[in-house]
C-alpha cells in the first residue's frame, strides 16, 4: 500500500484546456497526508531528477504522473518506487468535446465537464496507487537444463545449440536411433547460401556432435510419462527401457516432428496398390538404401484427386458430433486430428522434396533416368527459387503444370493422365514409378506427447485450431504456445524444410533459456515480460468452485482433490483471468486487484441529476488493444462523450462481475467492456480473455435483471488496435443508448 | 572486449532479436536509419493469414522496449564504420538530427498549421507531409521530426524560437564497443521504374502492393478507403500482377515469398469494401506455403476473384485513366488485352543492402542478401538474409539473438 504519494502535473503535456493549478490544489485538499507532494511541472520529462530527490527526502513510496499517456514516454520515468499515470493528454484533453458534441472553446476557460473529468481521473489515480504494492518475488530455482523431446533434425540442432549456450540437455527420442525423418533423406534441400544446390545432410556428424557432448544426455526408446511443476523447476518423468527416469528441467523444446499421412488418403491416387506408386518419404528411404531401379519417374504434386475423394467420403459420412476438447474435461480422450488437410499443408516441403529427390535420382543414375514433375503450383517460396531455377535447367528433369486426373496401371507401368498442361495439349505419361507427396502429420495431432500433469489435462489446448500442429496463434510471436516454458520447433509446429528446422530450433532454444532466466528472477514471460506480480490466493475464503483453475488460459493453476487451487507463478502470464473468474474475490496481484479497481470506480463523483449533469458511464478497457486505440483516437483529435470514465484492465478476462455491481450501486448509468476480437482468429494477448468475458456477461445480465436493472446497461464491444477512428463512435453510440434508457434506477440510493 | 550486442535495423526482425537477447539479460543497442522503429511492418494494414493489425504486435514489442532498460535504441542513426573482431567491435554511429526535444511533445497543431510540403515517403508518394511530422499514430518513439528542408519561409518563421524545437541541431557521432552484431537491415520494395514493360511507375492507377497497403490502412492517405489515386473513386475492376520483378533474371533472381499471400490478403480488403468489385490475379504459381493454403482456398471461394496462370507482358494507359494489361494465358495459350480501373503490381522485396556499400565486413550474394559472417560473430536476420514473411522474420530474429548471445556469453 502506497502511503506517501507524490503527484506531478505536466504543464507542457496537458495544454491550455485545464486549470492545472486548481486541479493541484484540489488534490492537495482532498488527500491530505496521503499525498505528500503535489507539483505542477513546466516540463515533466525534465523533472525526473527532482522527482528522485523528492522520493529520497520525503520517503515517497508512490509517484503519480499526470500528463501524457503512459504509452508516450514511460521509458523516461524509471523510478525506484511504484509509478502510476493519469492520462490527461490523450484520453482527457485531446479527446474532449462538450456534452452537446460541440468542440470546446478553450480560450473561454476550462470547460466544466473537462475539469470534472480530470478531477475524477486524478483521484482515481491516487486511489489506484494507494491500493497498490510493489510485488515481492516469486522466483524459483531455475534449473539450467533443457529437455528436448524428439531426436530428429530439429531436436538434434536444439540439443547442440542449448549446450552451446551453456545449458545441460536431456534429449529424449522414442525410436532406437537418433535422426528421425532425416535418416530417409538422401540429400537435403539447400541449407545455406547461395541456396542453389542440394547438400549432404551430414546427419551422422550432427548425431555424433550430440552424443559426444558431455552436457547432453540422450535417452533412446523413451517417451514422456509426465511433466510436472513449472518453468525453472519442472520435473520430467521419462519412460525408458530401463524404467522411469526423473529429471529436473527448466524448460522444454518440443521437436517431435511428423509422421506420414495414412496411406488411405493417397489410395485414390494409387498409393498402396503396388510397388509402382510410392510417397516421397518411402521413395527417399529406398533411395538412401540404393533400391531404386526405375528409370522413368513421375512426381505428382497435384493432390486434387486425393482431396476430392476425401471430400466425397466426408460427405457420405453421417454428421458426427463434434468431439469434446480435452480442456477442463474430467476424463481426457485424445482426439485424432490427422486429416487430408495435412497433405495440402505440406505443399512447400513436397515441392522442394520433388526437386531434391529428382536431382538425386538423376545423379545416382548418371543422368540415365527421366524424371517428370507434375504440379498445380510449384510452391518453392523465397530464396529456394534459386534451387528450382537450377533444376529447371537440369537435363533429365521435365516439369509442367498439369491437372492429374487419373493414375492407373498400364501393363507393368503406370499411366498418369495429364490435362491443362503448359505444353498446349493433354497427354498420358507412361512411367515405371509414380511418387506422390507425403502428408506431414505433426505428432501432436495423434499423440499426447508432453503428458502435462496439469489440472487442465495432459495435452496442449487449441490444437484443433491448427489441425494438430503445436503452433502459435500469434503472427508476431511464433513460439508462444499456451503452456509456458514449452516451446515447439520444426515440423511439429509447421511443415518446413531442413534449413527452416535448424533456424526454428535455435529460436526455440533462446525462448527456453530465456524462460528459465525469467523464472529464476520471478518475472513473467511473454506478453507481460518482466512483470514481477503474480496471483496470490486468500484460501480462507476459497469455496473450491474451480472456476479459476478451469478458466486460466495457460493452465497455470493446479488444484488438490478438494479443488483448492495450487498456483504455479512461473507458468502464469499475469492476465488476471483467475481473479476475474473468482466469485469470492480471493485472488489478487500486489499491484492489481479487485479492491483497487473497485475503489477507483467508487472514487468517481456521480452526480444525482442525470438530466442536468449528465450520465456517468464506466469503460473497462483492455490495455493491450483498446487502450492504445483510445490513445491514438485522442492523438488524432477524435473526441468522445465527456461523461465516460475509462479504467484500463490487463485483459477483459480479468473483469470481475463485482466491478459492474460496484458501478451500478455507485450510480453509473452504464458499463462498457471494451476488448479485443475473439473467435478463431482471436487477437487477445491472453488467448481467451475477451471470449471468457463475453460468457461471464451473460451471468452479469441475469444478476442485473434480478436487481431490476436493464441488462442492456452493460455491453461488451470488440475493437482492434487500429480501429482508432471507429472507437469514439462506439463510445458515443453506447452513451446514446444509455441516455435514451434514462438514469440507473439505483442512482442516488 | 564487450558483451553487448549491436542490432543493425529496427524492423521486426531487429527489434525481435534485440528484445529477446535483452530479456535474457544482455545489453543491446539498436541502430535504426529511419526516425521510428517498426520498419516495413509499420506500413502494413493487416497481416495474413488472420488479417490482424500489425500495430498490435508492434505495441507489444514497444512495451517490452519501454520496460527494459537493457534495450537502447538510436533512430535516424547509421553505422559509419565497424572495426575489430568477434567479441570486440568498435562501431561508429552517426546520429542525424531530429531537431525536436528528446521527450514526447504533441506538435500536432503546430504541424498542421505549416504550409511547406514534400512527398510522404511513408505513403510511397500517395500523400504529402509537412516539415514537422510523425508518420503514423503509433510511432515509436512518439516524437516528431523537424525536417528543415521542407519548411516554407513562413514555416521557418513559425518554428523559430518554439520551445522543444532545435532548428540548428547538427549530426553527432558516437562510438560503441560491441561483442556481437545482428544485421537486420530488411528490405525495400523493388524499384518499379525498372519495370519498363509494366509502365515504370508512370501509368496512372497502376500502383504497387505496398501502396495498396497504405491505401487500405486507417493511418494512410485515404483513412483506409481503397480508391484510384487519379480520381479517388473506388475501383470496380482490379488486376493483380504477380511476380512484378520477382522470379525474373533481369530483375530479382528469387521469389519474394510474400507477394502471393499479400495479394490474397488484398483481395479480401477489396471484397470487403466493395462487394461488386471484380478481381483478376495473374500469376506464375500461387505460393501459399503450409497452412496459408487455407487463405488461398478462402479467396478462391470468393465469387469476385478469378485467377489466371500467365505472365503480364505489358501494361499501358487506357482511356478514363484505366490500365491496359497484355497477358499471356499460359494454359490456354491465348494472348489477352484487358482494361482495369486499377492494377496492382505485386512488386518483390529487394534487400535494403542491394546496391549499397555497407561498412560491415559481410559477404553478400549478387542480389544483396547477406551470405555468411557467422564466424566473425555477425549474424544476419530477417529479410537481410532471405525473403520472409513476418512470422519467419520473428523466428529468424530470435535465432540470430541466440547466436549473438552464445558469442558474448561468459565474456
């Protein structure tokens, strides 16, 4: 609890719209002892040393900076005590318009509604700081050992890179040898500049670099029994042929790769019918073994036949009820996510594979072989185009776009029926071997790999969103899964060529090492990286309702048999969804809690006369997307109704229903929940926050109804960060609806 | 000796590399040429495949920088010399003058009152900017730039003596000692004036894909309305010309990775704004790698969009400021001449270092991509290394951060 607060006003950044001296003296009078220093600074950014001196001489434990948005220049104010901001520039003065919608005439003096709003915001800021504490540390020991699951190309790279970064490594491989799918790759696609030639994989060197490294322990024929605990101090149970081994690890790199798509999906193209049709993975394997005798080979990359057959089959199947997701369910059943789409998703890898395999065959037969590549789109994106170009000029390889409509036996040979080619005619191609693409099915689509010993079940949530790939939904943050401390790399994340796998392994290792370092410092990882606060539970009041443990988007909370939550701070991303969920309000963060926001709400002066002095409307705004959008609207001089009061929240998931009740009993006429887009393409930084909030809103509406308050007084609206020109209209629209509804029946009671 | 890391370039790959290394406890210095961080990503309207706004990811990155004292950055800064060796580099950095105070001042009213104008490079010439400017609302750092060259006489008189403007600020040079270097200098759109058969940039209403991003963007010249630059009317027929410069020995000897996906995304922008729009995409191959095929299929299902496999041989001006395209349909073997309200050239990405002579001891290939340097403790990331999309740039920046950290760790 901050007990000695300094309040500083930034003249330069508030402009002429407000009487700052009056605001300062109001603050002094209202808060007395709590606010030890109130200063009006000509330029706040030039006053940092003075603030530091005040902190020392007046023993301040909190500083409130009233001026520009915290987004504007927070890096200027690195102070040794708690700092809060009152956004008087973007979200007050710059976005101000008169209650009747007319633009303000600042020359005629500070508008009354603006002065009232500014006073409310300053008081809310003081209370926020008063109810906030510097968090203590939830640091864990931070074992500098990384568990790499999967000993293929990606896993081997990850193990070596982690060791080179100074970590110990435990590498677990389910087969009896290392190398994975790379063992069946005779020559790799280009792995380095100038990206023109296929390259030897030098797999055995890569393997011996791992097996010969004293920092790396390898377990073959091994799989996970369970992963327990939290980043920095996970306990991994590994089932080996000699029994279960328990190892302490700090973080995990998941590199389990892929398995070929079930042959049945390629049967419509002839796979499984005889020795003359193979998929690329089988062909690679035979090539490595030196068993290829064919001299006319067709690589068919057009997968339309397989896709159409799968579509028909799906249509013929009776409507199947959607399988339940594992999340929160009591009994976990793994849903097999393998499907025909995996073939299409492997398009780029297969296009490149056809090129390198064709090139290898021509090499091995001293150019006696004749190879055809039949494609719909040659998906060789980026720099590997250079390799493609090289292969276009290579004698022995003929490529054309073709719609392959039939593949059938013709004597000992195969006939590939090609339409719409680039040769100006349709033709039937007779070959002695057809090579089909390989569908890469991520192991996570079929197996529960990590075996999380977590309250929310052993598997990753959301896998169905990505057809089983252990991928991130964030374009900017490719390593973020919903299980903190576990970073996926390579083809289990996305189908990728070998150069991509190597790079991906390095990235995942960095994230793993970083996660261990953060856990040992007691701070959060992405997206609130560096945040030292964490949820604290007051178990005395806990009713074991399990809502927090079920709703945590990251599965950070375990529980005991009775349902009492067991927090794991190092798994936590600090979104506050747990305290938004809690009906008993037992969860809090040192610097963000129910009482704090509730007190801020109560600090707003709500006038009794709705008609004369206007309504009051509370906006709980997601600080990640909505808050910046509001800032930018202000910067662009887009104004909104001055009767709203905005309180930023970490995530809409952290909105507790009590805040809405607080607002209603205080006399607010409406509450707007302003958050990000949800659905499959969600933009929530904490995955589920806005979605969970929308669900909870139903309960809130019910409660309001019971109390005789129209449920329409509470609305949730979605806004993206770049919708800054739209957000003032959203606000004004809501205010208009509230004004039409009239005053909150509780007002003044 | 130093265990600090230098990151050259403050685009998505560079800031990712910097932040990831800093959050691991290393001191990082970003040197960025332009006045703000974010690079090309800041100019984009939406990302594929989710069509989410890039400013959302940038906002997270900028917050991470604000919170982390280990990340220091210099904007309007250029490396002028680099000497030494792995673990011990001496780097000279020229800091060009910003001429505004080192804190966040709202100059919006003053800026809009100025009269001098110049082409706005951020909008690729689709708009003009003033002599005191901030290119985008979410600019980071949120500081204006005073470009004295663009000030009119009356502007110069207006800004003279204004507090927080330093019209006489001169360039400075600083020297840093660094242990490892990440080069993330990114890319530039291929110069359309070289595409003589496609009009060399002189045809009205024939724009580049990056110009399309600016047109569609809320912070762009039209507030997000996609219109023809010549008459501000929404186009009813649009052609996309794929591989404008890419996959062409006379221009870029590689595929630019993003253009197919960018076009698919832009088809969705157009269809959303104008349900009657007719779009044709002329392509060699539709490259939607991996799960991006879902976007391709979504766009294929749009009734407004059709795809023709064939190269556009020629572009010209037609009556009504329309664009004439001569196309060879590769499958039917026909030659077509067609008119469109708007044509979009899917121009490729060229590494920023192409044609430059950077003071970095780096091997480069003939296209200007960095091809090595690891042994010297210099690691290329993002599109300085190869054409990539944002996700892969982030991946590449993270990987480069690891190599840089390994280089300086324990020193």
